[in-house]
C-alpha cells in the first residue's frame, strides 16, 4: 500500500463528498477553535473566546471539507441567542453563554458551529491504525486477501465489527443530505 496514493485518494474522496453537498446547496457548518481566557500585558483580562477555523459539512461521525480534510466533530452548537422561555438548567445557561461568545466572535447567527473539531490524521497511516475514533485504518479480508482499509466508526460505542468502509459511509450520508435538501 503506497502511503501517498492512499492519502491522495482519501483526500479526493472526502473533497468529492463535500463538493457534492456544496453543489446541492448545503450550507457548510462553521469550524471554531476555542481560545482560553488570558491577560493582555499581564493586566487587561480577556475572557475565553472563539476564532474561525474554516468550514465543513457534518456527515454523522465526520466533518468533511472541500480541501479533503476530515475532522471529528467536537462540540456542536448553534450561534443563536434564541432560548426557551422559563427556568433554564445550568447546562442550558452554559450553552447560552457559548452561543453569545460565538456571536461576539462574528460567527453568523443561526449557523451551526463545530467547536474544537479534531483533525483526523489521514496523512499518517500509523496514527490511523492506532485510532479508535470515527476514522480508523484496519486490515480486512477482501476476496480472501488481507487489505488495509479506511473505516468509519459511525457511533462511538460501535465495535470494530460494525465499522463501515469510508467510501460507502460518505456516499450514503451525502445521498441522505441531498435528499433532505431536495425535500426542504
């Protein structure tokens, strides 16, 4: 298995899925990186915030970009100040504070933001082989021969026996998304 060809093919597959969604009119989710609270010049306090880190399409357990990058989603939240009336649980108040900070960081109102999405190491086969997240490299048997294959763990608790080939997973998720757009 040639490392560069696998990486190139994987990036092309991922970019193709994202581009199909873009062509169908899907709105990409915003990617955000959290920045910790700090002091400017040791005096002026700055609270934690977020900075823009690109865009991607959420396809279940994966986030894909038109550049062929793939991420584990991280925290998923909508940049909005809309709240339900009545008493708010502590967790709801914390999420409202996150939404306020996203809007203050100039994320578009009512857009989904994926906070601290983790880039998956598609260029490092050894790291992928050691992954236990949503994208893993495993040896499978195809036509009686052992083959290394990129597989998706579509649910965090799914055992290795429930992994799906990346290409099949992306095609299924993209088709579902496109059907949803067409029916909207």
